[in-house]
C-alpha cells in the first residue's frame, strides 16, 4: 500500500521493453552503410532480435543479478583434492549463452561478419559488460590459431559455434568452447619481454610443459587459453587446454580472483602453471607476433565496448530528462541541460561511427584489401587510446544528469560508472596504445597513407576539419623525439578520423557540432559548453532511445 504522506510523481519510467538496436540511429545507420545491400535485411532483422533481447526486462534483470553476485573460487573439493573451479550466478550463464547464440564469437563464417558481430557486441555490452570478456577473447583467438592449420581445424569450429556448452570436459566432447588468455605477469605487466614463465619441450612434437604464473588470466573457466611462455627460441605462444584429451584436468592452479572496481560479474584470476601441458602455436620465438592479431581484435572490442557503455549512459540520461520536469518544463528542453545532453550524444555517436568503420575494415582486410589492413594498424590503437579514455567522463556526466537518482545503485548508472575506466586499462593502457601509434607511424608508411586517404575523402566539406588535417600533417612532419607527445598524436589522429567520418555520414547538425567543439576549439573542457547557436535540439532528439 502506498504511504499516506505522498504520491510518486515526476519520475521517468524505466527504460525497458524496447529494441536497443532500432533505438540507436547511429548504430543502425552504420550497419546499413557498411553492409552490402543483399545482406542488410537479414542483418537488421537479426540485430533487432538481439536489440529486443537486450531491452527486455528479464535480460536487464539478469545483468543486474550477474553483477550483484560475483563469481566464487573453489580451489579444493570437500576431500582436499584440487578442483580449481569458479562458480558463477545462473544469470551469468544465461547471458553468456545468449551472447554465444547471437554470434558474438563468430565474425568469420559469413559476409559482413565483423560488422554484424560488432553491432551485436555494442548491444550486449549494454546489458552486462562482464560477459563480453570471454566472448571477446574467444573471437580473438581464431586468427592466432590459424597460424597452425591443424589447430585451427580442431578448434575453430568450436570457437565459432553458436552453442554455449558449459562445464569442463575434453573439447572433442563439446558442441562449443570458449577461450581465455594468460599473457601478463606480475613483474612485467604490459612489458611481455619481461615474462619468466618457461616452456620445456616434451617428446611429442609441438608439445611442452609450462612452469610459471600469470598475474591476469581472463575467463579462468574457459576451455582453453592462449599463453605466452619462454621456450629455447624465445617468447612463444601456446595453447593450454583446461582438460586434456583423456579427460584429466590440466595443471591450472587458480590462486585467487581479482577484487575489481567494476566488471565484477567476470572472473579475472591469478594462475600458476606447474607441469602444465601445452601445445605450441606458431614458431618458437614468435609469440609476440603470434598474438598481434588477437590484440588487434580485442583492442577493437575495447572501442566497441566503450561505445556501448557510452550509448547506454547517454540513452539513460536523455530518457530521464525527456520525462523529468523542473523549473517549469522538461529538463531536456532547458537550454543548459540540452547543451549537456547534446555534448554527450556527440561523443557517443563519434565512438560508434568510428568503431563500426573499423569493423568494416576488418571485413575488407580479411577479403584481401591491403589498404584497409594498413588502416587498422594505425587506427585501432589510436581509437583504443581515445575512445576508451572518453568513456569514463561521458558516463559520469550522464549519471549526473539523473541527479541523486543516478548515484543510487537501482538506477544502474553506478554499474556503468564502475565499468567505464576498464577498457582504457585492458589490452594495453593509454601509454601502450600511444606508443603503438608512434611505432606504426615510424615503421609503416602504408598505414599513414591509408589513414590520410580515409580522412582525405572528407576534405573540403568543413573548414574546421580541413584546418585540423593541416595541423595534424604539421605534427606528423617531424617525429624526432616524439615519445613525449605520443598521447597528443594519438588523440589528434582519432579526433580527425571521427570528424571525417561524421562529416561524411552523420546528419549536418551532428557533424557541425562535433567539428566546432572537437576540432575548431569552440567549446570548453567540460560537457555542456557547446556554442548555443548550434542545432542542439536535433542532436538530442537523435540520441533519444525511442523505437
């Protein structure tokens, strides 16, 4: 029974029961733009099905439950035998199964697969980002295993399966598998050259015994792991199965689970290898090169994941302000709040447009387009650097749009806030990405040529973009002693590329506002400082989650 002292009014209804895909104009337009005409109808129908699933009340409840009930490590059974298993809430398994069945580990079995998967990844991140970690590492394992045709033939059909087959059993007895990774160690972190885990060859060709540890091991209940260890020839990539072919457990000793700021539904573990059986992937001494394709895929997923988090935060903010009234009118109609919402919407759309363009480049590169492959080598680390860094301030500002309600767990905004810094840290933090940008500029002229061709397609359409391109060329003319400004270079590369894409593909009001504020210097450091002469109402309306 309602209390007698008041009635509840002026509260926005929950943002639920809607098609998350159809409600996102930037995403739907990107899918239609980057897919061939004969693929669009099927892809849009499939993604709308995923979008309705993401917006369903039951699915949203599963996301909240998975976050509220973190995984629990069981190192031993009741008799003292090591089991090294991690128990997850049932909602985790439901969400992971839905993600697998939606094709989020399968980008390569059909035309336009990367674009279709990328759009689905942006959607599923908005339900619960934690489940996207094993989906991402499983997807990224495929190009690594293709270095060994035998391993690829054995594992790829299972990695790309649409069946989530939980439980630790030999891979040959499963309808689908998931992969994790074990790369970094406590003494080196991102400096993989400092790794000390050793690999001793066994009698069977290509097999080794590993001894050592991993400081961050993702998704420890996966069926297999890609691991770096030192063989006689140097750092080498290995496949470590959790269960051996005869059904016995491999030596995979989980020491503890990380107690993380966010991403709490997902398990990140410290593991020890002690006589652990492994199969070599590629040649000895080529481990860092072997995992480069995986790093490109997971880094792009960090961009897409951040785009998804920003989209959900902005959707919640715009939705709230479209209903909430204060000082005589809707919040969304107040000039200052409209400015804030429009500024946030610009950042969200720019992230989505860039992430989806890079997904399209993945499709083209796998079809043999060398220019698109070169573009990825420069654009992925630049995008990973910039988009993931923009995620946290966007989400925090969006939460503020809900006022005190946004600081309360029930709103869902605190979960987004806790998640928002993660993609900037994972798969190489900001300095790692900026230095990768610098190395690519110095060593791969084809990558810069591909980038300049891409942004050059928009030259002449906006004077602020043209000026930004000229300024960038000046910065790139002298890369001597450039390490100290590597972050600035990565930021400008990303911003110019975002501006060029928006000028080509976004509505005029979006491109105009982005170029004015991000490239033309016409705005402040905080959100909500756009020039008031811009068409901000149209920008906000475009971002409103109505479908």
